[in-house]
C-alpha cells in the first residue's frame, strides 16, 4: 500500500483559512492570562483540560465565538502576538504547508470590543478593557511571518477581518486605522467573519468598496455559506466583489451558483473539521467536497481555528482522505488548485507547483 498518510503530510499545501487567534491553545491561553494578569469570566472553563472538554461540545458557531473572543482577550503585547503566530507557523511547516494566508481580528482586540453587541455573548466587559492598538497586533504577527519565510521557507500573508456583528461604521474606522499597513503591504487582504446570521454581506458594501478603490492590490474575501444559505455567497460575490469565499459549503444547494463558482474560478476555503465541530454537518462524509471537485469548483482544505476544533491542516486532509477519498492524481489537482487560488506572484506559484510534482513523483513510483 502506498502510504497515503506520508504522501498527504509531504504534499506541499497552501492554507487560506486560519484565524491566528484561533491557534491559541488552552495551555498558552492560561499561561498568557497569568502573565498578563487577566481574570477570565466566571463562565469560562477553569483549566486547559476543562477547555478541551468544553471545546469538544460546541452547539454552533455562536457558542464557539463566545469562547473565542474570551480566549483572545489574554493577548496583550507585540511579543504575545509574535509568539502565537510563530507557534502556528512551526506547526504549519511540520504539516507540509508552503504558503499560508492568515486571518486576524483587530476589532476583537480593540477597546470598543464588539462582544457586547449580540445578546448571546458572555459579557467580558471589565475583563476585556484592553484597547490594544492595531499596530501592536500587526507588528507582532508580521514579524513572525518574516521569521517564517527566513527560517522555515514558509511564505505568509495577513488578511484583516472585520467583525460582521459590529456596525459597518466600525469597519470603516478599522480600515482607516489600518491605512499604513494596506499601503505598505503588511496587510494583504480584507475578510469578514464572526456571527454569520443575521449579518449578510451587503451590510459591508461600503467597507469593501472603499478598500477596493483605495488599495486595488488588496485581496477581497468573506466568510459566507458556513451556516447561512447560498444567497450569502452570491451577495458576497456580487455586492462585495470578493474573488474568494471562506467556507461556502452551503453553495451546493444552488445549482446556478455552483456553475458560477466553477466558471468564474472563485475558490472556496473549506474547513472540514470546523464544520463538524460547529455542527454544520455530523460527519465530513456529508460535505459536498466530491461534488465541488466533479463540478470544477476549486477549493482548498483548511484548519479554521485549529486550537478549538481539534486538528490542524494535515488532520483535515487526512479526514477528507478517510471519509471521501481522492487518488494521488486528484490530490495533486486539489493541491495545485490551492496554489492557483493563492495571492502570490506567479514565480512563487511555480515554485510550489514544482514541489508538488516532486512529491508526486516520489510517491507514484512506489
Ligand atoms: C470563525 Cl469558524 C468561524 N466562522 C466565523 N467567524 C470566525 N471567526 C473565527 N472563526
Ligand atoms: Zn473562519
């Protein structure tokens, strides 16, 4: 038997959907809470072990987000952000990642923390009086990215997400705060995340138009069709002008949309283990991944919030292999589609594709 596990580990991968704050392990969470003198809310699990148990039982996206926003409240200094991202880049390298485009949520670190805006959130006010400047967040993450390129050969990008449960006027302020980083390329993309329903993409038309006009080289993406219906995907494409969709797994319910994603080569960043942990599906076998592949819809496989969902990128690849299954040749196509959908120069794409071919050669002759 050709060792598929070794093949998938070595297969050069691109990751397009990982929230850096979602890579915060329970151990690091408690270490930083102590170091930074943060009192976690009464309702939060009391130990790393209790976290693991609670994280295994999220009811839905909102239930997860309630923990995620409290988790990120322990991050205070530039060094904290650097350490968090560096630990993820090390793990990504181990999993065979050659290129990663990483999300971060500056509004989740700001003083006007949006966690008070929806009723179901815990209310960490009084615990989260932090007000971390965006410069601290971006500089810490960016220096870790520079280090990853130099020491690990992994290329990295930062995508700033807006929290969709906050008003778009807050998004406009955050975009203004990030001006310098859009100009100098330290922020490479704009995304939209947090509670999906009832906050459809069209609410953020102004934010996306502004970024597209002012910084034409910045990539546009948005979470859509994770829990919400396919109209969220269509509207993200039509109204926000995104060229990539994060999740998008609900798209399979709209045949016209599937054809469009294929025709227009709009890549979906799919997160299989996340979809199981947040009860979008009961099992990875239920995801329309084979259908996407057969319909010509390009997708990448990603970890989303690996510290919360029990697996990094390789775990996601292995689960898809186990529950859906692709041949070596099909895996090569999937890996190259991920390269194609990456926001990197042609030269870098060619390098990663050559590395994919080399791994295929190595494993196909066995
Ligand atoms: C997220 Cl899985 C997911 N969906 C929406 N927003 C998010 N933020 C972090 N993880
Ligand atoms: Zn996500």
